[in-house]
C-alpha cells in the first residue's frame, strides 16, 4: 500500500498482469524505460502499454487513457482504486473484466469522436453504438432507456446508482456476472421485456433482498442469485420452466418461494443452503442432475 512509483527496465520482455497492482493504492507513477522493445508508458500515462498492440495491460489510480491506445486488457485495472476513466477516440476494444473491483470508479466518459463507443447524455457508462449494449457502468451510471442489453461483467464488483434499481423497459438481456457482488443493491425490478439472464448475474450481492422478475425468461441460470444472503422475496414468472443448479445456493434468508405452474424441473442443488430447500424437495417435481 505504500508503493508510490515503479520503473520498468528495458530488459523486461514478459509481464503476468493478473491483478499486478491490486491494492497498490498509493501508486501514482509508472515509467517504462524508453529502450524497452515490448512495453512503453507513452505520454506519461502512468500505465504499462503493450507497444505492438497499443493495449493497456496494467494501470494504477492515476493512469490516463491517452489518444492512440486501442485496447484495454481484461486484467488492466482489477482491484485498482481508479476514480475516473476517459475513453479516447482511438479505443476499439474494452474488456469489462478490466475494471472488476474498481469500487471507487464514479465517472465514465467517452470521446465524442470514438466510432465504436459512446456515453450519451452524461450517463457515466460505456455503450456500444452498433448494438445498444451497456458494457461498463459505475456507481453514478444512469442506464439509458434505449439500452437493449447489459453486458457480461458490466457492474461486476462495483456499486450501482440506486439501492432499488428499476431496469428500463425494452431491455432484453442481462449478461453473465453483470451485477456480481454489487454491494449496495437492495431491490431489482426486471421488466417484462427481458428474456435472458446470464449465469451468476446477481451472485453474491450481500444486501439484495427483493427481486421482482417480470420478464418472460425460460430458465434461471446456474448461480444467478447464489450467495444473496439477504434475499427474502422472489417473484418467479410463469414463463420459467427450469431452475439450474446453485441458482439460489446459500440464500440463507429465503424461507419460502412460490414456484409457478410452468416449472418442469429443478436441478439438484438449486436451493442448497436455503431454509426452503426441504419444501422444494417435497414437491412433485423432477430433481435432475446438471448435464
């Protein structure tokens, strides 16, 4: 935590960037030797850039995404107390996983001339222009009404703007691990337009207590609400036919759940560790093993 600066010499040819600076909250200066053939820290960006691809592979709280950068690698900012990011017009590839556990992130903007991404109306999110997919959000994100999909990992290990989050009508899909460990989320209202919710989408949200699931989804994916220990109320719509394993694993406060008549199977372990687990087992439903 006391590390303030890093100098990378010219002879370094390989870096394992998996959470390399996670927890280095005092780090404010990253300099790569100008004679290094593989990496650079161009324009005093305070980050390590893979020169050939112009990809950010590791950054710190004071990193700047300067013009000319093309990609943000999936490990670049994991666990970094980054407060603001500005996406330059040259950026063409962004991994949402790059910002896992960046819980201090509060401002996101995109250069208006970027051909692929935008942040319309100061929404504090990164949106794909061609598909209306929200790929990255933060604590101050206002989800635009036009959004069709919340992408994989979009809010992974980051808080949301409101404790009660009402997702916009017209949204059709919520990606895998989209709200994983969103630690201030209390209630989620999922509109009827949603037809798909990915694996682990709301897993390990410690304060999530109420889920209003109004959509017409066919199945509850594996680990979708796993580890939501405060979860007490879930409305499951008539469209759901399958509940996958670990869907409600370790939801310790889920005393009772009303299953719709459309349910045809519940995979073993779907309600493991829940107070209502025995009630589910006593129902005349096929408890199937996960294939």
